C-alpha cells in the first residue's frame, strides 16, 4: 500500500458522505521528504520511482494558502456563521455573498471556513445532534453544501439540497420545500452553502422563482452563503460600488417605480453582505510584496532537485508569473503543477521562464464549470504567441477556360 495515494475517487462534497470525508481528511496529505540528488541516486530503481510519484503527488496537492484577500472573506464569514448560530430567537438570519472571478478560490475559501466552524461546533456539542429524536441515529450535519443547477428551477434547487442529505424527493414543489425544511431541521444544519449562484439568469421566470425560494430559506434559522461570479452584474442585486476599505460592496439606493420587484430586491440586499475575493494586484508595493510572499510559500512546497532559492521570487519571474496568470491563484497553481511535471519529465528539475513558456493555460474544456456564467476566466495574453495563418482567398475561376472538346471531335 502506498500511503500518499488515494484509494477510489476524490470526495464529492455535494453529498454529506463526501463532504464529511473531505472535512475529516483535509490537510492530511504528507508531502514527499526533501532529498538531495545524491540520496535520490543511492535509492533502488523501485524506490526512485515511488519517490518521483510522491513528488508528483506533492506538486498537485499544494496546501491552500491564505492571501490578504481571502483573509477578509474568512474573517467576515467566520463571524457571520458564529453569530447566527448563537442567536436563540426565531427569524431570518443575515446571509453572506462571496463574489469574485473564476479560479480565484471562492469555493475553497468558503468550504475551508465552514469546515473550521463545523469542527468547532461539533466539539461544543460533543459530536452529537442536539435535535436527535430518541432511539434514532439522526446525522449531525452543521454545514450543507450544494451547487446551483446550470438551468436553475425551484424544483432543481430543492433536489440538489435533498441530494446532499440523501433524502427522498416529493412529487410536488410544495412537498419538496417541506422535505428541505425537515432535512435542515432534523440534521441541525446551521449553514447552507450555495455555490455557482450566478447560474441564475434573472430574465428567466424559473430563475426568479428560484431566487424567491432562496429568500424563503433565509427564514429557516440557517445562514445562507451564496458563492458566485460577478454577482453585482447578475441581476441578483442592484448595481453597487466596491468599498476598498472593507472589501465589501455598497449598494445604491432603490429607484422607486422602475421595477415591480424593487421591494423583493431590497429584502435580499438588506439580508446579505457581499464581499469580493479579488486576485492579486501588481501595481502597488504592498500588492507586489503580497504576490512575492505567495510565490515564496509555493516555492517552499516544491520538490525539484535543481530548484535554487528564489526560483519563483528572484529576477523577472514574479512579473512573468503575474502576467501569465493575471494574479489568479487557481491559474498560478495550475501553471506551477504543469511546470513541475515537465521539469521532472525532462530532467531539468527546475522552473524557468523558458520552460513555462512552453506550457499553455487552456481552460476551454473544464468539467463542472459553466463558461456562460463567467466560471472560466479569459486570459488576455494566453494563446497570443504565434499569430494564426490567414487563409488566402481563393481566386474566382468562373470565367476560366477549362478547354472544350478537341476541334477534331467537334
């Protein structure tokens, strides 16, 4: 048995079994030991192969790092979950919206914060469900996570929530909503994370009904955390302006008389705080320092034999990596992973600009992401190396003399 290899598929967080497996095992991966090249060469061929496999696993399982931007999200979300969980009066619980571009770590930041809260909350209750019915084995699930269906309907959203619990589906929408209420209460759920919320297209009637259902869920003593790309531009809220001091979005006043849904919109806006999870910036000394520090933490996790100190932080490498990834942490992680794989395959055992130039960041076919909702970022500089060859326009041959029958045959 190889301890650093997973047996079976990765945990699927949209079910309570998968989410709990992920929560319990997150951070359990042990990276490859640091060996010198002489120590590596002294190994048997089989042990070298296993060590190379362990190094590859280390490079694709880089630990999640806190950034100045994610720290703001974590602090606000942690406070919101705890405060709402401590409230004893019935009524609507204020929610949270986490906004940002694709691959910026919104889901991982939210799930990690929710998992830390669940660890704390379970410990307070000695791992037991306070609402458990005597002589039953009701599961204690303080946090539930589900993804918004690509074509959202109230029925589809209810089914996604019920699938997390493994609960049965009623045949009618009224029955589905009742099942959702019962599941949230029976499992003592205090936080419900709805990912990819901007898959709701507010010009569709079904999507507007789904948003009404989300508003209804706010009254179930559950903290709703909505995660999405470009929430201000999605129609879920009115257009707002970004406050750089708090990292949150300040919403403009309602313009009366423009929409029959103005009051419903204010109900959502007043019950949710929205905070942005932005990419790194490279236009201020503090921004550059934060980016370089992030690269240094990644460099410390790599296991390449010829990696010298400052491999990712010296010279023009920080600026190059920022240009390639535009400061998006998910794209940086992907580029580093692919670069380490190529460095090991070629025997170079080092990351250089020349090596990384050979690695494209192709996001054209990403399973589980909806490009139409902005979940796949578009990189301006990617794919501009060699300009495509222009096809020459064919010559008009309508009037060409193709030659008739020979005169002798006429």
